[in-house]
C-alpha cells in the first residue's frame, strides 16, 4: 500500500506546495485585479461635488452640537414652566433635542470621514513585503510615508473641507464634557443633601404623574403604584423640581398584614400598605419591578432584589443595604400621608456613610 501511495505521488497526479515548476506554490498567485479609477479621480467636477458633500456632513455635525446645547441650556433652564405637567413636556422636548443633537454631531463626523476616504483619498491596492528593521533608513521611510499620507488626503488642497472637519471635531466632544461637568454643580453635594427630601409629616402621597391623592381603600392586596409627594408641584424651578423628584420617588404596595416577617417598624405601615424609595442602593437605578407572589422588588440594572415583606431587605444581588422605607399613615380624610421623611439617605452607598 505504501508503494502504491508513493507511485501516485511520483506519477504527477498529485501536486504539492514547494514542488514542480510553479515555484513554492501549488497554484500561481493571481495577483491584484486591474485598478478601476473612480469618477472623482478623473473628473474634477465630481471631486468638487464630493468635497461639498463631505463639507455638508461636517456642517451637519456642527449643527447637531448646536442643537444639543440649545436643548441643554435653553430648554433645560425654562423656569417659566411653573406647572408640573408643562415641566414634563419641557423634559421630553429637552431629551429629544439632546438625543438628536448628539446623534447628528457624531454621525456627521463619521459619515463625512468615511465619504472623504471613499471618494477622494487614493484607493490603489498595494502589496508590500515585510522588511527587516533598520535605524535611520527606517525613520526616513516612515517620514516619507507620513508625508505621502498627508498628500493623499488632499487636506492641504481642500481647506474648506479641512476647516469644517476641525470645527466639527472641536465641537463634538463638548456635549459630553458639559454633561459630566453639570452632573451636579452645587458645592454642598454629599450625604446630607441626600438625607433630606420633600417628604415630611402630613405630606400626602399622590399618583405619578397625575397628582391624584391616594386613599388607603384605593389599594387592593397585591397592587403597587408609583407615587410622589404632593408638595412637589409647589416648586417653581423646573431643574430643582426634577432634582427633588429624583430623591422623593416612592413605590407603594399593599400586602396582607400577616405576610410581614418580624417587622422592625410595624408602625411605619398602615393595614399592610408599605412604601419605599425607588432608588436602588447599589448604583441608583430605579427599582420598579414588583412580583406580588414573592413580594420581591427587582432592580433591572444589576438584578438586586429586595423583599417587601422583610422591610425591603436585600435577598439577592450587589446592593449593600435595604431600600429606605417611608413611614406612612392616613389623615382624617382617609388619604395616605407620610409620617416623616426617610430615616436615612436615599440612593447608592458609595459615599462615606459615617457622616450620615
């Protein structure tokens, strides 16, 4: 059998790499296909048209940045929206302008650079063998390559396109810088600021966003709803109103009173109705998923799970402490009201809690 195999190999029926008259390859290298010039390579009018298109895309990027700033500074500072619902309309408009502006700013630059490369920069195929490393000669060759690349981009020949690119590139990062800078501009940011919210003794719990007061009889066992303090609408500044709402949002639910497991503060509930902060104690995401059969609250960001029947104790996930509970009761008219503010700061625990 071995001899038969060698006979097939020697007969010429099998061609292996490195043998025969074809050099070191069994199949000839087909090489690169003939280069096909683009329209902009042979027609200056087409090249000018491509230049205008690239410039227009860079201008779109600049316009997008301007739209972002209009939404951020103009709409975001409209304190004349005194009514809460008008404020929500302004918030939706602001979010739309921020999203559209940032998208246009990034998309304009990206499409402009791609169109520039595809229509104006040389597209010749080049195959270059790897060379051994050298010292001075290598440096000179690298310098020559850089010079050729600059020439091929035609950035010197087309100043309008170059200048709009520079302007777009300088403006595009500004929205991100401003957003990070403006996350909190106050000088007193700290645990004390998060300790206090709009909740206070006698403040009614109202539905979000209608502002309708809630009677204890409105909640059936197993139900849950999002609530806010009634005095939130009294704040005139749109920005301050949003900041206070972020601290004061509450999830309200009703359990059977006998389903609570050794509550430490039974006086903070009313006939099985219990309330807690919606701000997760891990990184501050909104906890809004309630499973009525297990009484579990789930944070969708990192799956921290809290048990309402155990006063919102952490039963799973990375959260480090229970959700702050809002003490509640009813007033003379049967409406649910707060007994006081939260007894501890709301939100994540990444600050120094020794100062709380």
